[in-house]
DNA sequence: ATTCAGAATTGCAACGTTGCATAAGTTGTG
DNA sequence: CACAACTTATGCAACGTTGCAATTCTGAAT
C-alpha cells in the first residue's frame, strides 16, 4: 500500500512548489513529454511506465493546470449558462444551476454563469462569450422561434444547447419541455371536470414555448369541444395587476369555469385575486398550473398541477452540450421532457 | 476619425487569426514587450507610442487572452460563488447571482458558480477551489459561527468574503444582514400592535444568523415586556409539516398573538395552515416576516414584512471581495445591511 | 567628436501544457 | 553482423502573456 515516493505524503506542505508535470518527471526520472503522454493515456507507452507515472501523479496530488491546458489546446473546460432575468418560473435559476452542477460533477468542467439583465442585450452577451472565448459551450434558456443567440452561435459554429426549440432550418441541440403535451393534458383534465369555458393565462409571447402552447390550446379545446379563450396582455404584467385581474374575474358572471396557467408567478397572483374575490378553487372554478418549484404545492395543496423538472432539464442540457462539444451528431442531441401531471383528489 | 490601420475594419473577418499582442506589435512596428507594457499603462513609454498602441488595439479589437494572462500571472480573473442548497429564502440564488453579475459588469472578472449539494461537504468544495486554483476569490453564504470553510480559507490566506459574520478571532471580510435590527424592529412592531405573546419561527440553527436572531429576540421581548417563545425543531422541516403546525396553532386557544418568521418558505407554509385553520391574519393574529423575494408581498399584500435586499448584498459582497483581492485592509471590508421595514396600514 | 545620463524600447525567459518529428532501444531476419 | 521493423521514449516548439535585465536612442555637456 505504501507509495514508493515517500515525499508525497506531504504533497501540499507549506513552501512546496506546485506539482506540475515537471515534478512528476523529476520524481520518476522520465521526461516531461512521456509523463504528459502517459497521463493522457498514450498507448505507445509500456505498461510499467504508465503505472509508475500514474502512481507518482496520485501520490503527489497532481492536478493539471487549467491555464496551461487552455493556452495550449484552446479548451477552456468551462460551460456557460446565460441566465435569463425572467421570474415567471420560481426557483428556475437555482434548479437549473443545480442540475448543471450535478451533471458536471466529476468532470473537468466548471460552470460560469452570465446573468442577463435585459433581454434585448442577448446578442451582446453571446458576442462577449464568443469574442472572449469564455467557454467551450453555452446553455441558453427561454428560447424564441428565431432566437438571435441561436443564430449567432450557429453562424459561428459554436457549441450550444437551448432549453427550448426554434424554427431554424439548421438543426441544433436542444432539450425542451413538451408544452403541447402539457397543454393537452391540462385541457383534458379541465374538460373531464366538466369545464365548458377554459381560459389560458400565458406570458412571454417571445418564446417558442408560447406559440406551442397557444396552438396546442386551440387544438385541444376544439377536440374536447369546449370554448377557448386566451388572456392577452400579461407579458411583463405586475403581480399586483395580475391579482387585480383575478379579483375582477371573481366578480364577473361570465368568467371561465376553468383556467390554465403556465407561470408560477402569475398563478400565485391570480389565485390570490380569485380567492380574495371569494371564489373557492376546485368548487367555483377549476385550475391547472405548470409547476416547477416546491412552493406552489405547499401553497395550494388542493390544486391540480403539471410539473416540469428543471433540475433534470439542467442535467439533460449539460449532457447534450458535452456531447456536442465532443463532436456528436447533432440530430441525436434533441430531446423532450414529458410533463408530469399531479392531479389532486 | 478614420484609423490609420485600415485593415482593422474587418478585424474579425473569417480566416483571420486571433488578434494577440503579436498582431499589434506587427501592425505598429513595435516590439511585443512594448505593446504589452503599453497596454498595461507603462509610464516609461512616450505618449505618442502609447497612443499608437491603444489605437491599434482598439481598431483590431484586441482582447487579452485569459489563458495567457493566467498562466503567466496566476490570476484567474474569476470569482466563485458557493451556492448553498437551502431553499428557505425564495429566489435567493438568482438575486445573489444577479447582484454579483451586476457588480462585475465591466470588469475582467467572470463568475463561476459551484453548487453545494450537501452542507456537510462544504470542506470538500473549498478544498477543490483551493487545490484547483479555480478562482481569485470566493463568496460564501449561510455562514456559521465557526464555519469550516472560513477557517480553511483563513488558513490558506485565500481571499474570500462571507455573507454572514463568524466568531473567529482573525478578522475577515464579510457583509451581513443586520438580523438583530430586524428582530428588534419586528418585536417592536408587534408590541405596538398590542401583542403580548410573541413566537419566533426560525430555521437553520447552524448559521450565525440564527444565534443573532434568538439573542436579539429575547432581549427585545424583555425590553418590550412581552412573552417570548421560540418554535423549536423547524430545521429542515417539510412545508407540509410546517403547514400542519399552522393548522394546529389556529386551533390552539393558548396560541401566540404575534409571530415573527425569518424564512419565506416557512412563512408561506405556516400562513397557509393558519388560514386554513380559519384565522385572519392582521385581525386574529399579527405576523411579521423577513422578505427577500417578490412573491410574498404578492401573496400576502396585507402582511407586515422586513426586507433584505439580496441583489444589493451580492453587489456589496463582490465589491468587498474585489478589494480584498487587491489587497485592501481587511478591517475596512466588513459591512452590514440595514433591514427595510414595510408596514402595511 | 566624445562622453554620459536619462528616456525609451526591446530580448529573453518563464508560466504548464501538448503534438509532432525524431531518437533510442529491442527483436527478429537473412 | 548488418539491417529492417517495431516498440518505447524524448526534444523541441508553440500557445499568449509579463517582468526584468539589457540595449538603443536622444540630446546636452564637455
């Protein structure tokens, strides 16, 4: 069990120089090149040599210098997450980051996060990443049908993966929540509860997601034979205004008997208003919402929801991206996440 | 207005090599060293030379190579955020990241985020950062009185800043929410509303924050002449159980007439239970909670709260850390954030 | 013209790594 | 014993940057 390289025990003793390939070369009596080659799994080396190097590296606690590798190879071993400022989906950022973090655990990759403060700057952000060689690949979220960022990275042939599909002709890696399935499920659920007039509450009309949901909504409503209505103008609406809408709805005799909400933030505000208006959800009005955080189930334990697992999405996006960086075939890097219904009662 | 270096117009034209110091040297006819020196503001250079270099660099769109700089100087130009997995404070991660992101905007720093999945691994995380030279400095949150991570970084003389104070003898940079002021404000508010029996609902007892609040709570209650009680055992409690507690309290004739809650997640669950139990907050029971996200004010517009601005905290932590990295005197790098009360009606 | 001080610029080495071309070492063959 | 044909190991250059020691230039004083 004991190592041949006894100095190694105190590998990180104070005053010690950093352990580099040079150190290992000196200790083993091999050349720098050999050590480097060996550590990278050079098959032309004698097994004995490889073992010797591996042992010394381990004993000395060798960790490849990122700057050295990066300078020489151009590989940053970093992936970048462009963090959208949207707050619709509560806890989205944290879960996404955790998901990515979990997926890169044990790899040589680090995660750098680039917050986006204003959506219209998105091109700038990508340009920065491209110009500065910040990362080997990028994860973007809240993708739109003809997303500028996607276009830029396709043009630059730069590895990326989007959370959300696009309408570009050139294929690219993506992972997306199956919004159409979500919508169909929600409509069917409401229909099965006897709803006749269903309203869809949906926000950011710039995302692909929006279009998918709206289309699927009309289709599903027609199929179920119920009246479909969309609450317009909720893009960037304040919670207070959303609450007001709920309050007004509660007082409206012509109000819908079923609601589908795809944003947690808006759901909270809307339900707040509805309840303040005296409605009892599940009795006076049915509602299905898209759930991503643990908060809403706590808050509204009796409400139906359909879950999107953002943590899992982060993991999947990362796996796709890493494969893309390694040069995998793009057609194989497009996956969907199935909605998970949680019906109450 | 037009540049002397007309080739520069298409700086990023396809096929062009990356612009390095060498490129600028060739274009200006100066030596590599001179260009490097000039760009770093070498004062021994003729003004004319400096202008020439600056102009060329700009025209060519020169961006220093991070790997080159890092290899040569050891500076990573990265700061790392260790992201605690706690969910008590809704939207904490996102706001913290945005705050840091905003503060490093325009600097050469990048932000890498290292999610922590289990609190007891915190030493490993820090060791990793130290061993891998991941960053020039670290931001940690959810600090405890004798935080292992703090101890490690002090020992290694590694730049860091903590969100939260510690009890170490050796001073270190921190920025902290003034929990004592928060608690005192909350108690006084409840007292002024006529409360006689106040209960404190508080979670993670490993943080310094916890101790500060508990101590301040007893002190403030004594001063106000009211009965103080602490709800024990809520560390890591599930929202469902917390809700149950609220429900039970509602039915308890001996229940407190005022509640202070320092966690948004627990506030939501607790209030849910209290309301389900038929209580009307503000009438049957007073409550003050610590607010960090925009969600609770939407949800409970009538409830008193005291706000901690996490975005601002992220910014402040970053400023302190950067100063620390630049070698500022530590005593000057300890700041507090004042609570912002939002009393309703 | 020569010397000299100071101003301005430059060459060199190094940071840690990898890829390629080359050099040794080893066996087998005629 | 020479030579081919492997197998195994190494030297060198380069990635882009910076710090230092050394060089060249300038102009004034002798």
